C-alpha cells in the first residue's frame, strides 16, 4: 500500500508542477504569461526531479505507466504490482490537474481560447498526423526509459543525484524532442489530466480531444517497452 500511495503522491506532484508551469506560461494574466518553451521544459524537468526525491525511496518514483510496464518486461518490478502502480499514477495525475485548475481558476476564466485551456491539461500535436505523432512519442519514451536505466546503473555511482539527473533527462527530451507532440512520454501524465479536463467545470472549454488521446497513452507504452528491452540487450553485451 505504501508504494501505491507514493506513486499517487509522486504523480500528483509531477502534474501539479508540470501542468502548473504550462498554466503559468499560457493562461491570460499570470506573471509568467508568454515566457516560452524553455520555461515549460524546465518546469517539467524540475517537476520530475522533485517528485522523484519526495517519493523515490518508497516506490522507485516510476510516476509513469510506460516506465512501470517497461521495468516489468525486463524483470525489474513484479507484474503483480503493475496494476496498482498504474491506477495510483492515473489517479494522482487527475488530482494534480484538479489542483492546477483550482490554483489558476481566475486565469482560466480570463482566457478565451479553449485550445489553450485544454493544453494546460494534456498534449496535442503541432502537426496532426497520428502515425508520426505516435512515432515521436515512441522515440521520446524509449529514450526516457533507456536514460533512467542508464542513470541508475550501479556502475555510474550517482546515488542521491539520480532523481536530479532524471529531471535533467526529461528537461533534455523536452528541449530537443518536445516540439512535435508536446512530449507526453507518460500515459498517466496525459490521461489523468485529460479526464480532469472532461469533468471539471471550466468555463468556455472545448471537448477533451479523445480522438488524439489514444496516442499519448499507447505510444509511450510501446516506447517504454522498446527502451527497456534495448537497454537490457545492450547491457547484456557489455557485461
């Protein structure tokens, strides 16, 4: 139970800070309005690091179903824990998104564009082409999982720096690969807030774009599995 609560809390913190920076940059009338992509990518990277430091010692701070499933495929976590981890992550993401809405309530009201409001909660592609959007998410998530496994490889000896380096990894992915799709690279990060958007009383909101919503759920899972298997295969050659 402690591990599930940690995954819930960690993912809630991730979304509160991650969706929070998007709200801060994109909604009308905030002090950070218009501050740009670098601020968004930095906010997400720090959100990962903070969530990992707070909860990693309990559950490993997966805070991402793609990471959890990828780890299960290569035997780094029991499959029996996977459903509980994923449910906890999605619920935590929903609560984190709701807290963002509460924090920026006045700014949601002041913002007219419904796409901007939706973009606080979940990802959308810059150019909508589902095949290539999915490929982008697969590549980004595979890199994420390879990076996490590499950072935490015992030969690196990074110790307490591992959570910070995970944040740098997400920061790097956002800066380098985030433009095409908004880099969900995490099914819970997109699905939980998208559900929150659908149920919250947001004035002037649009539909929650469920037609695209399958991409940032399925593609990161595929990428997570590929990343875990590729890293494990390469590691077996080195060792």
